[in-house]
């Protein structure tokens, strides 16, 4: 059988009673920032590309199809 819960009455000093509560910041609204490399897919593409790996693989194949001398082609780091 569990033991009884013991409740003690504690007296506080005036200094302890003078504790000021922390300021209430609940009225502030914070904007959530997206990571800088996050790209949002359109709904019709999101149905086809279900994972980040699928998108990455497709983009790598597109990059391979771009000619090497193309001014738009970046060298991978």
C-alpha cells in the first residue's frame, strides 16, 4: 500500500515573498523563419516527389544533362 503524502507548511521570509514574477511576453508574436535553403514545392509536384531524396535525385539528373561549358552550370564544391 502506498505511503501517505506528507504536506509541510513552509513559512517564507519577507524577502522571499517579495519575489517579482517574470515579465509576460505572451502578447508578442514571433515570426518563424524558414531555413535559407528550403524550397517549397507546388502541390502537383509534391504528389510526384514525396521525399527530399526523390527531388535531389531528379535535380542531379537535370544537372548531368546540362552541357559542361554552359554558363549556367556551377561547379560542385
